[in-house]
């Protein structure tokens, strides 16, 4: 940036300042209160719209920046291809720099406050310095870029996905998450191993594993299966023998009953014969008695009073008496019911005899059938032997199942031990993986790498400045501390700080491509320091490394004998130069 024109009216101590720049270095001198710093303040406002001399809370206070009785103030700047301005008290500001890419414009806009106000970098917090350097040096700090850097360091891909997005907030946030995950992995290892985590002992740690022989397990399983089959066969054999014994016993009981029934046949046959004869006799007696008892009654005739013939009264009418052909035997009629009951009993007895005889004959037939297919009864020894075999197999089975359970438990414990070992190994691997991420995300990891990529060019440029100016070397440490000649900037004198800040501003102007800076109050330097400053700036101009430098300070008179690279201007009572129109 090479300024060609500065035109200021009515701002702070400046009544009228109109300068056409003919050299890269503009030296503004004058007495105290002449308006030197006011010109610089107006330049800052035109370029950034920010008031640096005092705190402005609202635009209504901008009227306080007007010179004396001025109702309005303005500042206009022009340079190669660009212009900037500010109008007071409205505070309308514009900045135009056509031809720059968005990236260039972004870097220059970020750098401009630091080259306009060299003290700003030292006043900024470490985080602000770091953020600015990342922006100026175009250090890629996006989560995507960080993820790639983590991958390049061999970090776990899945875990990168967890922490890389958090770097959008800050590396501290991502680091905290990695540390939390590491603690969780250590706790998980401790839960598995049952002891405190240690990196050395966790390496190659294995859970105690009992002896487990797969062949023994297979043999135990086969033994149980074999005995199960044997038990089934033996149980069936014992059941069959028990069934045969029961069937034989039942057949013996059945035969005994049948024989008892069959043995009654002769007696039943004899009784049937007697009962049938008696039945025949009583049947004849009953029939005979029925015949006798079936005649009519003799009636109750009386002699007729007229003719003395026998008559009988029927319905109050006298009828001639006619005696029946057969008279019923009252005696037979009286005995008939008893005879009939006796006959009924004999009929029942004969029917029962026939039934019993048929049963006896059936029993005899059943005996023949059973005896034709007798059930063989096993011996007690055979039955006992079969049951002893079942008992033996059961006892063997208990032992075999106990052995199988032992082998299965051994296998289970071995498998559990293997799983513990596997889980512990994984947790330890997680701890190491998180440890690698912690190392990468810690301040001396990727942040330091990123910072170094921003610091190296800056510190190299500061080395050049120290070599050219013969001033103490200024360096920026990774923690953003500023050292001057090896000591902290904080503890340096005012003139030492001024020189350090000037070198910082020049390095920023150079690295950002802005090639423009403002150095106020150079009068803090002694004669040697001022001479060093002039020589340094002149060298920068001669080497084409700076476009425009505005320096200001209090002097007794306008200096002379300066290099051609310097345009010296004397400011008096807020006036320097004359409007362009008047100059023409």
C-alpha cells in the first residue's frame, strides 16, 4: 500500500492537513500539541472506522472529535488503487481497495489495526495474538484440516471423528474430551482387570485362565450321551421284565379264578337237573290249581215268595236263578297265589342255574385258551439284575454329568478369561489411542505445530528487522509471550518497547502484504535510536519491502539532510500543507 494523498479537515488537533506524498516515508514533526497524533488518529479512523484515542460508546460522542468550532470534519486517504475516508460527526466511513481477492482483503483488514497501532499486538491477550496470527498467516485451523493433521500423526480414525469437530470451539475443548475419554477407557480397563490401570502392566496383560481341555469336554459330553442311551435301554429292559412279572402274576390269578368257576360245573349241572324236575312238577300243579280256581261262584239264590222257585236279585229286579256249569274251587283259588310264587322262584332258579352253567363252561374254555399261550414269568434274579443295571447307569450318569459340568465350567471360565483379556486389550488400545490424540491436541502438539507455522515466518522477519536496525531481537514464543533481547516485553523500558512494537508492526505489514505502517511518538528514542530507525526504514524502502510508513514525533524544528526516501513535514497549530486546489 503506497499512500499518495492525505487530506484532513477539522478533526481533533488538526485544522487543515493536506499532503501529497512524494516519498515512501512521511515524517510528521512539530511541537507538542501541534496535531501530529491527531493526523495519525484521523488516518486510523478513515481506514478502520475505529476511534483509538478514547472510548466511544455511541455515535453521538463523535462530535467531541471535531476541531474547535468546526461543525464537521473529514479525512480522505488515497493510495495505489484504493481510498478510504471518514466524515464526522456522522461517523460515515468507507474503505475501498479494488483488485484484491477476498483472501487478501481479509488478511489485510486483519493486519491493518496492528500496523496502524504498533502497541496493539503487545496489548492483546495471548488468545487474540494467536487468533490474529492464524488469520494473517492463513493457517488452516478448520476441523477438517485438524482431522487431516491428526490422521497424518497416525491417530485413530473413529476417535478423530469424535474430537476433530470440537476444535471448532477450541483445542482446549477437544483436548478435554480426549482426556475424558482416556479416563473412561482407564476406568473400563480397571473394571475388567480388577486393579488400578498402569500403562506398563496393561501392555500384554492377560486374565488368569484355568486349564480347559476341549478334548476332555468332548469326552465328557460323549460319556453323558452314551450313558443316557444306556439308561434308556436298561430302563426299557427293566420295565419289560416288570411288565412280564406283572402279566404272569395277573394270568395266574385269572387262571385260578377260571379254574374255580369251571370246577363248579358238575354241581351246577346236577342242581339244574333237580331244579328243572321240580319246575316241571310245580308247573303241572299250578296249572291244575288254576283250572280248579277258574270256575264260577255258586251265587246267592233265594226262594220266590210266589212259586217257591230259586231266584236272585240283580239291580232290584228278580231274575230266575241259573246255576253255573262249573263251580270254582275256593280252596284252589286260595292256594293259587302261593303256588305261583313257588313256580316263579323255581323258574328263576333254573335260569340262574343255566347262567352259572354257561359261566362255568366259558371259564373252562378260557382256561384252555390261556393255557395255550402262557406268560413266562422272569426270575427274581433277572428282574433284580435289570434294576441294578439301571441304578448303576444312574450313578455313573451322575458322575459323568458332574465331570461334564466341571469341564463346561472350565471352558466358560477360560472363555470369560479370554474375553477379559480381549476387552482389557481393547481398553488399553483405546487409552493409547486417546493418549496419542491428547498428545496431538495438547499445547505442544498440533496447536504448537500450527502456531509454529505462523510464528516461524514472523520470527524470521523479526530477525531481519533486528539485523537491519541493530535493535534487540524480538521473538514471539509458542505461548504467545513477547521477548525483547531474551527478556519479556513487559519488563522492558518505554523506548525498548517502542522499538519492539515498531519491529512487530513492520513484520506484520510485510507478511500480510499490506506494506504500510504508522509509528507515532518516535521522539521517545534518543539520537542514536532515531538514526537507527531512519536507516532501517530507508533500507526497507530501498529493498522494496515497505510501501508507506508514517512516523511522527516532537522535534524543535523540521529536520534536514534526510534520505530521499523520507518526506518531512512540519505541523504548526494544526496546519500542514495546503488544499490541492490552492496548491495548484
